[in-house]
C-alpha cells in the first residue's frame, strides 16, 4: 500500500474502490510536462525567496527532470493509489531525492497547481491548434489561386442562386478560420494570468514571489484573487467553445464538399487516398473522412455542454467536481487538432470537375438577378424589374429555355427598355466580373483579397 501524502490525519486506509473511483491519473497524466514545469519554477522561486536552500532546489529540479525523462521513455510507474499526476510525481520525487522532495509542496496546494497546469496545457495545445488552422488557411489560399477562373453557382436554401468564383466560396472559409484563430488568441490572452501561489484558496504566509513564477512560466501576471484562482474554469469553457466553433466551421465545409462530391453535383473529385470503399457496393467511393469530421463535431459540442454543466451552481471555491474538467478539455482540443490536420490533407487532394460544372451553369437561371439589375439600371424601379424578370423566368420554364438562349425579340416582349447589351449582363462570366462591390465575387476583388489574406498570414506566424 502506498503511503498517502495526507496520511497524518487518517487512521484507516482508503477503500480500494473509492481509490479507483477518485483516481484521475489515466486522464491527467497528459499534464505531466506542465506539472513539472510548474514545479521547477515554483522551487526556483522558493529558493530565491530563501524558503528552501539552493541545494534542495537543485536536487528537486534534478529529480523532476529525471521523472520527466522516465515518463517520456515509458519507464514511469503511474499508480492509481496516488490519485493524480501531481501526487504521482511528488511521491516519485521524494523517493528519488529524499527530504528535499518533501519540500516541493511548500506554499502550494494541488488547487493552484492543477489550475496552473491546465492553463499551461491549454496555451500549448491551443497554440498548436492555431498553427494547424494556419496551415489549412494556406491550403485554401493555394487552391483559390490555382482555381481562380472556375465559376460555380452558390446556393441559398440549397437552390441555385448566382454564379460566383469557386475561389470566392473557398475564401469564405478562410474568413471563418481567421475568426477562429482570433478567438484562440483571445482565449489565451484572457487566461494568461498565473494561479500558482493562490495555494488552497487563501494565499500563503510564506513570502513567495508570484510575479517571478508568472514570468518564468510565461504568464502576463499573477491572478489577483486567490479564491477566484482556484475556482475559475472559464478558460476551459472558452477553449472548448473555441474548439466547438472550429468544428462547426469544419463540419459545414465537410458538408459542402460531401454534397459537391455526390454524383448529383459532381463538382469535385476527392483523392482516392482520402475515400473509402463499400463492403458490398463495388462502385462506391465514400467521403468517410469528411463525414467523420462532421460527426466528431457532436463530440466537441458534448464536451462544451459537459463543462458548462459541471460549473453550473458549483459553490466556490475548489470542489472535486472540477477534476472532471480535463476529460472534455483534452477531448475537445485533441479532436479539433486531429480533425483540422486530416481535413487539410483531404482538402489538398480535391480537384474541381471544371467541365461538368460548366456544362450545368445554364441551369437554374443564375443570372436572373443580373437581368433585374439591368432593367433597374434602365430606370425601371427594382421591384418592377424583379417582377418582369420573374415573368421572363416563368416564360423560360414553360418553353424549356434558359436566359441566355432567349432572343432579343423574346426579351423585348417583356420590356421595351431591353437592348442588345442585355446579353453582356446575363452571361455567366460577365455576371461574376460585374460584382465589383467590396467583398464581391469579381476576379479583381478576389485577387485583391488573396493578397490581403497572404499578408494577414505572414503577420500571424
Ligand atoms: N486531481 C485534482 C483535480 O484534477 C487535483 C486537485 C485536488 N485538490 C483537492 N483538494 N482534492 O482537480
């Protein structure tokens, strides 16, 4: 039986089932490197403040580094009896360096320790998630430039709406991911205060220097209220929320690509290496990866609900409920990182079926709005122009024609203002080229935006 760190007050050993039930080591061992980092800064501070000796500090740091390498070489024996990562490391440290190890927890509690570890974990994982998103953004730019001449319809209500550049469509996702990286930055900015030194929740009578540990650990400053420091998990919510939105954006992107990949749309081809076959239907090439990403979005939403519910009505300050925060946090971050990574590779493999897209561009009266705009520019009030165009579309439908196959005479039956130049307005290419308003889909605009995005990416890295 392992001797408990709090052994002094207890007569009887902990019940084995209770021990297993309360143990979190299987999950929180992922915090090991941050826990060790925190402990090293802590003892450096204790030594600087003459709370422990330099010799003790050096012994502790050596021991902690040894533990780190044991964990990394898979030689560390994690024990459920020692409950969590903090006690597993402290116990091993004491075994390694003796009495000095027993001093590592001076002026510290697991309550401030775990909060510090989690914040460090988030900073590191969210940063790498951000870098993965930036890679995806680079891929979007690359594909947008490569396919700058491809025109596709965009949809509202999943009904054909107007012609646009495929690049313009892809860059819509660039904007979403840009907001996502901003959200990550804000999350990190907001959590960037160091809880270490809040101890159990009231601070300490030792003359610690929290500004020193904050600086060492890369925090902007120490947290300002010791009770809040050990109770707060807003940053866990912020992080999972940021992940949820990333996953939501990915799931919408996936959905569009899945639809575009269907035989009915046939806008794109996904690389063989990112599709799977069916065990029964030999002709199938399924976009499983995209579907799985779409599916995994639900797991991350579940993580968000889980942490929100954990905190609802939870009395201040630390309660053991908070131990459960790591499960949704780790899950959300890991799932998001995995999904962004694999999505990017899948996206890179996609090619547009230009011929097929072009052959269908006459379907759905995509330039009807341009025709209405033409009439409006010829002094017909827009509402009336809309009505006239509606009549023309109905005429086309009845006679199985499309807008560009109507003769000038046919068009003039609906309005006298229509002249030969109308055909410039209702051609697919001209429709796209005419959308020069800021943020519109003209090639001129899209190229400018691509340059702007490139500059933004340069600054973000
Ligand atoms: N394993 C705990 C957690 O993750 C560490 C803090 C325990 N604190 C306590 N007072 N029992 O929340």
